[in-house]
C-alpha cells in the first residue's frame, strides 16, 4: 500500500536495496492468497547516497504522479512506496562477487594473515584499477566525477580548516588541511584497499584535536610536539591492531552504534559552527561586522539548502537542476564572496574576518617573536622549551583515543561504501587500508604537523554514486519504476585526480584570502544540519514530538514497535550522544570522550538486550 504523499520521507532519504526474492505479481483479476513478505528497513547513512543522474540508488517513481520518464527523484522512496515488497539484490544489478579468498572481514589467528590476503586480493585488480577508468563506458563518467568531487571535497576542507584554526589557536589551519587532504588522498589512490573512499577532514578528528589542545593547555605542554608524539603512538597502535585483525570487529557494529557515531559527528559540526558565531559576537568586532556575519552565515545556509532541494524541484530542466544542485555549495561560496566584497565597503564594514590562508605554501602558525612561519618538520623536542620525557609517554593515552576514533571513522565508512548493493566486482581490503593509515598517513601527518584525514562518509558515498551507472526498470509489482545498477567504474584515477587538483589549489591562497570566514561557518552549519536527515535516530526523535497519532509517518519502526519502547530506545541514544558531545567540549575530561565512544559496541552487545525486548531490537537495530 502506498502511503499518502505527506507521510513519505523526504526524497533524499533512501533505503538500501538488500531485498529478498519475490515472485512476479499475479494478474489483477487473480485472487491468490500469499503470506505478506518480510519488510526490510533502511540502513543508517544510506540516505546520503545519490547518483550522477541526480537520484538515489534505489528510488521508486510512480507513473500516476510523475510519469515513467521521471528521472530527477520526484517519486517516492521505495521504503514508503513498497512497504510490503522486497526485491532480490541480484535483480538490482548483480550478485555478490567472490575471488576464492577468505572474506574481507574474516578473523585469522595468525597475525598479519588478513593483510597478506588483502595484498593478494588487491594485486589481482591493480592493473585494471587504472585501465578501467579509460574504458569507453567509464571515461566520461570518471571525468565528470573528478570535476564534481573536486568542489565537493574542497568546500569541506576549507570549512574544517577554518574551524581547526580556531580550535588549535592558529597552529593548524586551511593550508595544513588542504595539504593533508591532497597528499594523503594521492597516497591512498595508489595503495588503498578501497580507492573509492575519499580522504578528508572529519568530525572525529576535530573532536580529537579539541581534546588534545585542551589537555596540552591544562598540562602546560606545547601543542605541536605533543601532537607529534601522539601521532607516532597512534601510528604504532594502528599497525598493531591491523596485524591482529581488529578490523574484523567492525562486523559487530550495528545500527545502534552507527547512529550514535553519526549523530555525534553531526552535533560536533553544529556545535562548532554555533561556537564560532558566538565568538564573533563576544569579540571586539564592530556591530556592523557582527550583524553582517550573522546575515552571511544565514544566507550561506539557506542558499546551500535551496540548491540541494533544486534537484527534486520542477524548475528549469533535468540537466540544469542536476548541475546546479551538484555545484550548489561552490556557487554559494563564490556568489556570496562577490556580494560581500561589493557591499562591505558601502556599509562601512572594514573589520570582517576573512580566511587566513598564506599566499605561499607555508605553515599557518607564526612565531610571535620573529613573525616567521614554523618549519614544516615539527620539532619533537619542543620550541620555546624542551618537551618533557614524561609528556612523551603521557601522549600514549590521548593516542589511544585518537586511534579509536580513527578506527571507527575508517572502518565504518568503508563498511558503508562496500555494501553488497553497490554491485562491486572487486572486493575491498580493510586490513590493507588500515595498514596504509598506520604505516604511512599517521607518521606523515605527525611529522609535518597536519590534521590526520580519514574517509569522509558523505563524500565517499557521493563518489561511489557518481561513478555508478544506472537504468530505470519497472518494479516487480508493476506499480512504478526503480533505478537498477548497470555498472560501477571501480578505478583509482578519479581518486588520484581529485586530490592532485586539491594540491593545486594550495597555490590559490591569494584568491582564497578574499573569502569571508562567515561563509565557511555557514557551510559548516549546513554540513551538520544536512546530515541529520540521514540518521534514523533523528527521524524517531521528530516522531516523538508528533502527538497526534494519525499524523505519524508510516515508517516501519513506527508501526511495528510499541511507542513507549521506541521512545526509551531513542532517548537512550540521544542521551548518549549529548553526553559524548558535552564531554568532548570540556577540556578537563575530554580525554575520556573516545574511550566512551568505544564502549558503545559492548554496550550494544551486553546491555541493550537486557533493556529491550528482542522484537524491539530486531526492528530498531537490524
């Protein structure tokens, strides 16, 4: 039964395609009784997914509403339109691949065996990882993906770099963020176990740096040497847990933990943007600069949202809607930069803050006594004073926290990217990806004083969808159409080209300096709020504030679970998220934040089954 249009989730919320087989529907005049098929819920984060055609991977169009040629996502998501219909994964584009080797997340008793198997697995694909990009059916998709993803990666890098500078008191900024993103992306393009994941700054790294700078301030330690030693310990931990196959534990993570982790990242980004706005108003800027900051932040957020919504509107034509939506964030930054540069002199505003980007490639931090930038190689022994030996070993503790956050960020993103419904023909290599991080990326970032990039979930899923080819096919019940995957350009060229272009942007410091900082704060706010719609926990929170039962949306978890049970489950998750975010903001106890995050896995395995019925867990956590 198709629910009314006002109860269907937003068009950019999309469930996965892991369905079970269903026989072809009988003719309309046949009165055949059959048991209702099992309903399949969406998986967290899947709502961020979209393809180069501007529509979700599994997206139903209803001919009665929009016609069979509706290719712009104006139909209803399959979960809403087919609440009682399941489709086999193979029917949507292919079957699960097999290369004769043990599975990517299989645990091995012999240390290093999983890494060796991953190297054997990816070495079989390595030549085609490069040549497949130039196949006739892939070349145009790869080129368009490179251009689209460049702007999709550059805007968050600028946003996070600006926030990093505020959090670290000017010791890490946009230059370091762009350099880390570009170089680590190039390295991953050559040796990563899954080249379709996109490296970049993320919320967990922001939380880690906030915790570390607070710890250094309370202990009177210099931040850069402390970050160096923490990074080297982090590298050692990562190598050890990779050799011991700790990556296999990620298979124990369920929706409960995924939603908490995703919500935590969302709240960290929103809180960081809000904190920056408050700091502007508490600072010494003029009233005009403060009001203009608020106006620019609001305009940036509203424009970014409107460009995203343009994809499913009736404006213009399909091509223009898709392109304007894809490049909406970049258009917003450019247009508001021009607007601000024209109006601020007229309004008499001369103290507006702009991006602090060096015109030459050099570190952001300047020595206050000499006015010169620090050397690129971090002085592990200290700058103004010797770094104490006890401080070196003390960094063992925050390094464990950073390693835990990096582990979750790295592996949860790869799990989401490597879902079976992607129809990949090349299996991933989790141990290889983690070894590259521990052996190469962490030491590189520690030595140069750079923020460690991790696979960015939304950008990685966007990259996957951008290299995915699809066609529209009728649904088995004949009530509409869905998008079927016909192929994926599994290659390394787009990843390499994207990050090379980001490195080229390092030379554009003289141009980026004209971008007002409030624009970047607005983009950061947009990134945080936009990710709310990809998390079922937030959907359930919104349902709790709908008191009229007849207005409840027809989500499966609303209909299949007792409201009191759903309320308890949701409030427990929300309470955990608020606690984690609050702890991460208090410097005296922030060091406990990543350890508490890591306890979510045993909490789910051992405690949640004692608090909720099996039926509730089956629906809300499967």
